[in-house]
C-alpha cells in the first residue's frame, strides 16, 4: 500500500505540474461541475461490484470516478435503484439476470452495458464473458460520461436506450487482434519515430520498470488495443536471447492487467545468428527444433505471449527464399513452433526486389500463388497500399485476392511520409478510405474491412496492425494532434464502422474540451488535414517524391549514385516532356492494374474512368490532358498544390482563433508546428511545381501565388535527419 | 584610331555576348524597324553639324543613330528640307536664325529643339549656349526617338510643336548642380553599396582607365547629372594627397567631355592628419593656408574641379566644433579656399549627438541659428527627412527654415533601408513626395522643390544630391530595377516637375520594351512598390526598426550592450503596453513638431489631424485608438503589414506574366529577387507583428494570413553582412 501510494505520488506530481503537456492523452478526466455530478448520480447512484479484487476495470473506474466527481466511487453492497452492476458471466447476480447466453456471443473482449429492471430496481449492468470485456466496457462508460454528461444534464439524448436514463450498448470488436507495431530498435532509437527515443528502457529492464509502461498499457486498453509488437520489424536476433526475453517478460507482466499481449518481431536467421546453427533453412530439422525450443522458452516466461511478426526477404532482410524455400515454408515452420501455445505468426507481405517488375505489383505476384498454403495460425500482414504508406495510395490488390489466407491490414500511425511530428495530419480518413474500398472480390460491397474482419471469409484469425507513433516525449507522439492518430487507429481497430468524424469528435472532446466553438472548427480542420497534405505533397496519384532516406520534404529530382531505381522518385513520377505518371495499364504499362477485380481493373485502366485521385498512379498523362475541371493536367496540378498551401494557412487561422479554449502550452506547441507545416507546404509546392515545370515547360497559372524559392536552392537542401530518431 | 577601334571592340564584345545583362542601362538603342527608320527620316532627313570636331554630343548622336537605324548619320553640308541643325550660339547659322537672345536665358546646360523655316527649308534646330547644352539636347532627342518612333509612325503625336513633324522643346534644368554622392572607400568597398565594389580602381589609377569610367559619365550625362563626389562622406584624409589627386585628375579627364564635374568628400582634420599641422582649427591661419594651398594644388590639376562635400561633427567625424567653432566657421574657411576657383562647399546638415534631445530635431536646432552666416559658395546638404533615409519620413523641417542659406536636398538612391539590391522599390515616389511637400515657409505652395531650386529664394547656388547605388556589377546597380532609381534621380534633378509615372514610363520603354502589355503592368508595379515597402516594413509613421549595423531586415527588439540609445529601434518605436510611436508633440512630447510651419505644426501636433502615414512619427498612440478606417491602431498595423506582403506577391504575379516580353537573364534575375522580397516581406511582417504583439497583447486579426515564424527564432537571425559591401 505504501508502495502504491508512493508510485501514485510519483505519477501525480508531474501531471499536476505539467498538467497540460499532453501526457494524459485523452484520459484527462476533467472534473465535472456539481450540476453535472448530480446529473450523473441520477443515472448511477451506486456501484455493485461483482468481481473479486485486483480487477483492472474496477481500479480504472474508481480512479476515473474520483477524478471526474471528486468523490469516491459509491460502492453498494446490494442492489438499489440506479445501481451500476459490474461483473462477468461468473457472477451469480449477472447469471440471475439471464445474460449468460448473450455473453457467450461476445467473445473475450465484447461487453454489454444495459439498463434493466431487477427486483423492482432500475439498474444498469456492465457484463462480459471475461475481465477484458469489463475493462473495455468501463472505458466505454467513462468515455460516454465524459462526452455526454457535460453537454447535457441527462444521458438520455445520447444513449441507445429507448427511454431516458437507459443504456443499451453491446459491443464486439471488429478484429480479434488489434495490435501496435513498434519499430523500436534495441539501442533505443525508433525507425521512423518522431516522438523521442523508445519507451522501452532495455538497459534498465527487467529490474526497473518505468511508470510509463503501465500508462502505455492503460492508454491502449482505453481504445481497445490488445497487442503490441515491441521491436522493429527490421529485427535484431538478439531479441530472442534469454536476457532480452527476461526483459520482455517484465513488460508483459505490466501489460497483462490491461489485456495487452506481447509479440516480437523476429529475424528469420536467428537460428544461425543467435543459435549458432549452420543454417536457418525452414525445412532443416535442426532449425525447426531451434524454433520449437525457443517457443517453449518464451512461453515458459510469458504464458500469454502473442506470437511473431516477420519481415522476411524484404529490403535486405533474411528469409526462406535465401534457402530456396517459399514464404509459406518459412511462415509455417514458425507457426508450427508456436501452435502448441496458441501463438500466431504475422507474416508481412511487404516484399519487393530491385527488378524490371513494377514494385506495385510484386507482393501480389509473390503471395497469391501461395493462397491456401499457410497454416491456420499464420496471418499475412498487408500494408494498406501496394507501395509504402504514401499520402494516398489505392488499396493493396492483395486484399480480396487471397480468400483462403487470413489477411490483416497494416497502417502507419507514425507519419513517415506525412510530415513526421511537424504536420497536423489526421489519419482516420486515410485508414477509413482503405477499409471502405470495395475490392469487388465477391461482388459489390466486398470492402477491405469485410475482407479482413471475417465478415466475408470465415478465417479463425482476424487482426489489424498500426505502426506506432509513440516515443518517450512527454506527450507521447511528438505532435499533440498525432495522439489522435493513435486514438483513431485503436477505435477503428475496435469498430471499423466508426467514421472519422465521430472519432475526431470523441478525441477532441476528451483531449481538449467540449465547447462547440472549439470542437466544430477543430474537427473540420482535422477532417480536411489529410486531403490538404495530399494536395501540397502528392496530388492526383503522385507518390514517393520524398527526400532520400529520411523522407521529410520533397526531392522529386533525387538522384543518388548507385541507388536502386525503385528507391528514387523518378521511378514513380516518370515525368518527361510529354507528361507525368506511372503507366500501370494493361496495354502499354506495367499491367499492375490487372491485379484488381472488375470493375476496378477496367475503370483504373482507362484514362477517362480512372478516378483523378489515382490518375498518375495508373497513367502517364500528357501535360495538356483535360481534367474534369476543364483545366489541363499541368494547371490542375498547380492549382491543387496551391490549394494545399491555402488549406494549411486556413488551419493556422482556425487554430489561432482557438487560443482562449486551450491551455497555453498545447496551444503554442500546435501553433508552432502549424507554422512549420505552412512553410513546408510552400516548400513542397515550389519544389514540385518548379521541378515538374522543367518538363511541362508551361507557366504556373498566373492567378496562383508565385514560388518564393529557387529550384536550385531547393535542390541543395540536405536535412541532417536519419531514418530513425 | 586603332586604339579607338580596339577599345570599341572591347566594349562591344561583352555587350554582344551578354547583350541583356543590364549593362547598357537605358541606353540600349534597340534597332528600329525599316518602317520606323522611314518615319524618322521624314522628320530628320540629314544633319548639319555646326560644331567643330570632338564634340561629345555629335559623337553620341552618331553612335546612337547607327545603333537605331543601322546607318551612318546622314551628315549634310548645307541646309535641306528636314535637316537637323546642331550648334551652339557660336555657330553662324544658329546666329542667323535669331536665337542668340533666347540662348542667353538657358544657362550652361539648357537647350532648345525647335522646328522652324529657314531659307525655304523646314528644319529642326538643336541649339544651346555651350557644349553641355547640346549634349543634353542630343540625349533628349534620342530619348524621344526611342520613346515615340516605335509607337507611332510620325513624331507629331508626341512633340510640342503646333503642327505635324515639328519640335518645340526648351529645357532648363531645375538645379544647377545635379550630383551623385559615392560613398566609396579608398579600399574599394562602398558604404551601403549593394552592387559590388567601387567602380573606381584606385590601385590602377591614374595609369589605367577602366572603360566603364566613360560609360559611367555617358549614362549620367544622358539623364542630366553633371557632378560626382567620388569618395565616401566618411572621408579618408588620404584622398587629398597628391598621389590620389593625380588619380582624381585622370577620372576628371574622362568625365569632362560628358559635362561631369568631379568633387571630393574631405575630412575636416586633413590639415592635421595629412598635412602634419598641430591643429585643424578653422580659425587658425596655418590651417586656412593649408586649405588654400590644397585648393591651388587641386585646381592646378583639375581646372573644373567642383568643390568639397563635408560631413563634420557627425557620427564621430571631426569638425569645427572640436575646436569650439561653428559649422559656419568650418564651412566658410573651406569656401574661402575654393572661392578663387569658383569651387563650392556642400556642408552636410546630417548631425546629431547622443543626448536627451530628440534626434529628429537636432539638425534644425544646430543649423537654423547659423542662417545668413554662410558664404555664398556654401550650400547646406539636407537629407530629405529629419532622421535618415527611412522608407517614409516627413520632410526635414530645415527646408524652408533657412531663407538666407542655400539648401540642397540629399536623397538616397542606394537602398540602405529599402531592401538593398534584393527589393524592387522604385524611389521616384519617395523623392517626389519630399519635393512636393509644402513647407508653408512663405505661405501655401512653398514646396521643398521651390525652396531648393531657387524659385522661392534667389540663391546663386542650387543643387540636389543623390547617394549613388552604383558599383562594378555588370548591371551597375545590383537589381535591374534599381537602375530606375538612378535614372529617376537624374531626371528629377533635371526637372523636379516630372512625375514618377512619366519617369517610370520613359525608363521601362528604354530599358525593356515598348509593348503596352508590358509597360503598363510593370509601371503599375513600380509605382506601387515604395508604398508596399512602407507597408511591409514600417507603416503608419514607424521608423528605424532595422537590424543593427547592416540595416537589412527587421530588429525592432534590437539591443546591443553599450549601444547609443538613438541607434536602437526602441528609441524610435517606443512600444509599450499602452501604445506605440514617438511623441514629438508640443505638450507632452519632444516638441520637434514645433519645427514645422503652421499649419503643419498644428496638424501634426494633434492626433486627429495628423496624417496617418506620419501618425507614429509624431505620436505615441494607444493600441486601441480608432483609425480613420474604423479599425483599432493595432488591427490597422496588422492589416497594413499584411497588405504589404500581398502587394509583393502581386508584384511576383505581375512579373511572372512578363516572361515573354523580357530576355531570359533579366527576367530571371528580377524574378529571383522578387522571391527574396516576398519572403522578406513575410519576415518583416512576422517580426514586427509578433514583437509588437508582446506589447499590444491583442490577437492578430484572424482573417489575416498567420505568422509562419517564431519570434524567438527571428530574434536569433544574425546576417553576416557589413555596413559596406
């Protein structure tokens, strides 16, 4: 108890001093007014806890209740009117309410929150199959209290119940595994990390536990995330050494009460590199045994260990093809080792080699022949688009193309290609754009969401991954608004039918405040921000115009002696005096468009029917091609870049007006980054237009604000940045 | 002749290769079309030269005629119809035309160009009292040919004659002395020079003469300039050494055929510093004799030497006050030494000391008591405003306040405070604003122009000075458009009634082309440019917010340990939480406003009647003071800075549209500098608004484009610039 108080003390002190540094994320639990507390008490007069002690859900409810109301949670010993009853199916009381059958349908994570009559009392029940469900239910309840109590004096207006003061919520997550991928290296750096070094203090582990480990787990649980891959997909074999596994065990124990399972990225050549074997050939029995032994060792330490994430035969990493084996051979060997413990293998489909073959089509060509050949505990992890987390890509054609293999989407939360921690870019619209994309694999309506969440193909495994944007910065994510992307990923992983609008609304209200004059314009800004970034970076289907290595800022002209062609922007934009864009059509191009189902294949294949947002992704288009607007392609490109700049300036105006609604620290941090974004947008516009103008040989329309940079000067910019922080 | 051809060859080669680098200034003499040549020949069929050989006017006419028409000047031996007759009063033919009496009224520089009948022939006469007049007449004729022949097939539409094909022009310059001040140091640097090092190659002189010396003289003559002060007012005594005087003599000999007299800035302590005397006390006989001997030495070498320019007891330079004498004592001593040779003394009124007394009022207080005490060959050289060449100042109250002393305005052509050679700022509106200012010294209409050009007070001496913007850059002035300021100064010195519009029109047509689609927008841009600079730098009467030392860019916050208060921006803007501006009113302020005549004194003294463009010059104004627009002062300040930024962006649009009208080199040079100006305007706006906002504590109106810089970052900018180039 003394220890608990002490660590509570340690936790509270910084949050009091730096109350609004963003460290509390969306879990700020701002105190309710007396009137609001009274409203709340009309709905929840007391709480009847049907769970034994040490239940995280209860601890969280107690903590939040105290923060919100200033009072202790009013625990009751017996049912009263307006009691809140909390329990799993094991609870006698819950059983007596006749909910058991329904609870069986909820899986381990689902829950109900329902107002019902019991022994003459009107009560609200929080019930689930297991403890995880209760945790998610409590965070759901707390979110609803925060969102709706302050803006209305009763809960009736917002809940699903048919009459006032009632709840009728039933939630089951869209994906069973909702997981973050940390690209954290063992030396503390983070590949594509923009929020400071790694949270994981490997040097201190397992002996010393940073208080942030628990906060991390708690934040994830609050939005439904239930898994974390601790280390970079470009994995060091070292992570599987016993010394590191002891450290992983320590983290797993902190995370376990919050329902977070630990996973590891593994290096395919670990048997040789770490185990001293002469090979890592997946068909070699010694190798297979090495992995089995390793699995046993891991599960001996971490009984609920989740499994492996593998990047193999990709960008120089080892893999089964090094031994003449297939990706299926490799994945299955690992799957067999994990199977006894219910562990899984997430095998990344992000593979491409330097060849004459269009990079956009390589993963499809590599993996579709293997459909049906993977073990049931293998899931292919597929990036949302066929290239690499660009500001806009069409969805990866692998989605829908492998009906007998479990597929999980991989999104990037960290903003590798979207201005790092300097640009305000709300990514829910990007995630949603992919999830809502219709693959047509089983006719109209075969969205990526349905292809992956089990609705269309009944795979036992469903999962979704997001590459984390989390570091040791006080505010976790570098940019205050980058927290929204962590939040949005979690919420969409929980419920892929949520809209970016609803998620933004939730996040803003919990993270900042409830005032309509703040929420509405800020939401509007967030919702427009991804399209703005596309506009000022890479509109109309352009992609990968980024600077070499660090990917911050434009380098459409980039040449690096000896570099792989497919790592250079010119590979993607293919600008010449005739036009611009990558011809992926069937007749004259790379034929990659053929990987999509009809009608997309036909629509994308034809210049006239290809959506303009993908135009230069699929076509090499003449500069004077007439766009739907009536403008030539060149002019449209100019106007679109300019629009992006104007949009960011608009965001600055929006945010500056919000000063009185936000604490000074967060206001100024965001204001300052918007300034950078505004300057960067001009940089992008000038760089791309001035460079492409050397091909188009046409003036930038004269009603557009003129470039303020010289192409030659822009070409000289070499930022002192690495690909990791 | 061989030498001449050789030097012609040397001159032509670069102008052919770099035909449009701006080196030809406004003297490009673009070839006329065959049709245009025919038109011209209808007005001038042949030329009858009534002057002996070696007349510069004739040489220039011959050269230009060849350039324009591709043919030799059609010299005639006798009068024919449409002959052009050129001669001074000495010519028998001119005398026979009855022009002698009229020529006597023209002074040394005036001329007539008149179409008249003689012996049955309709002829046009160019006549003057002396050779200089002929030179100015020829340049006038050539200007008119260039301006009007291409745009009309006869001269009738544009000339002053009453019938077609006739001239009736009579011109006498506004000022007798039209002089450039070069702030060129003997080491080749130029104080406040932005166009490369000094034209004067002191190391090579007198033995080697750069071909540019003659080009310099020719360019000046073409716009009526007839004097040049070769060295910096912060003068080295060394300039008066015999070795340097030999160099000066060599330059004077190159300039003489173009009517340019040479003057020197002298250091007041030269007798001690150079002559080895124990004092430089102006009342000391030895000192007086030293100056007399020096004058004799100079005139022995340069019989038409113009005189001395003196900066004394100013910014640390020596002067008569060092010996307890007055400025009059000092000036008169020098005047006495020069008098026998008709030399003059230009004594600068730019004096101020570090004291509690408002710097703006010090020159007036120092000099007005000395009115009437100066010799007749002394002229006080007064900067246009009371501080120092700011983007906008009210006129100096010395104008009109000294009726018994000759006063000459000093303008700055070089852009010390106006963006150096990076900003396009056409200065004719600034010069004209001062010249047209009504001092009310002799009632309404007592303009600075009339006060100084002899119309109001009949001083024997009239003069006007411009601090040159000329250096060894190929285009002479750094910025192609800075040439316009040299041109405009010359033209206004010749005729202070010309408008900025007319001058800009002349300059554009000669420097670029005649096409209306080019001339009109470019002229509009030029005419707006000075006000734009005021807007983005120092609107509403703000002044001297410049960076320390080099004066490029904003430093309203500037503090330098141990610096004189009056060299720091805060001395001038006096921003505090109540308001901003320098209170120079009679009741509560420095009383400097009292130096102006009624009604200005009263108008400026009262907040309500003070013109808003001088508001913060004369008043410390509350942030919430309501301006004529209805806006508060703070908002007005914000909108005005923003307007300046938008104006420069507008200039970029204007110029970019002109690409097809201009040679590539000059187009891109100007385009490139406009980009810098555009970025600088944002820098100015952000720096001033963010800094002043720390006092106003009010938001920048939200409809204005937001700052993109951080005040703290701006404060860290320290450009690696000196006060000389």
